[in-house]
């Protein structure tokens, strides 16, 4: 069965709510979804997944140091995440506080791993991933579910098939 790993950091719970919705979407897309805080996720979780979705709060216009540390540790599995499907999500305090630059920073790391990134061309999702301002509202939760479902669908076709 296609496996989608959702890893997140969240200090005050906003990104955590998004992570749960991404995992729900991945399940709706027919995948097994594994939802883990960054402290709990292992390198084996990364190598064992077909799709990987990473979420972090926006800190100073980029991903939180906690999630950056998690990504830095993934250098130990460099070469083993190639061709997996990737996507990103973030919660920021302000709508123009750097949420898209945060998504791009996460996606850059995924590209360096040789992963294949999933975005969204439509207004209902985020072009570079899912975004919430503060706690996710209903439309942000829809975007998160949609992102998870999309990762599951692509992972099934590209990785599992
Ligand atoms: C150290 C720190 C830096 C932050 N920097 C930004 C920022 O640059 N832009 C922004 O819009 N929000 C910023 N915020 C606000 C958080 O992104 C926002 O509160 C977010 O919803 C927190 O997510 P969480 O509940 O998952 O921890 C910052 C918060 C902290 C604690």
C-alpha cells in the first residue's frame, strides 16, 4: 500500500492541525498515512515512505529551526529519497509574513533530495503548498486535505506502481 509520511513542527498547534488534515487527505487518496512530530520521525520513516509532506510554522520568513534541523539530519539518507513525492505546508502569523518563502525553502530541500514536488494550480489550494494564517480555517483545511490526497495519488502512480 502507498505510504505517505507527514512530519511537522508546531509550537502552538496551528501547523499540527494542518498536519492532521494533510494526513486525512492522504487517507482519502487511498494511502496509509503516518503522522509524526519532527522529534518522533526517524530516518527509516523517511526512507520507508512513498510520499513525504513536511510542515513547519513560518519563523522570520522561513521554516522553523526545529524543522530545518530535522531536514539537516536527513542528509544521512541522501540518495535514498530520490523520486519520492514531496509537498509542504506552513502556518504564519501574517498573510504576507513569509509563508510562501517558507514553502519554497522546504521544497528546495526536497529537490536536493531528488524528490518530485506536488503543487496546486487552482485557487482552492496553495500554488507552492498549503498555507494557513494562524489556526487553519475551513478553506485552509480543505487545501491541506487536497494536498495530502494529491500526494497520495501521485505517489501511487509514480512510486508504488
Ligand atoms: C520565533 C517566531 C518567529 C516568527 N516569525 C514569523 C514571521 O516571520 N512571519 C509570520 O507571518 N509569522 C511569524 N511567526 C508567527 C508564527 O508563524 C505563527 O504564530 C504560526 O501560526 C505558529 O504556528 P504553530 O501554532 O504551528 O506553532 C513567528 C513566531 C515565532 C515564535
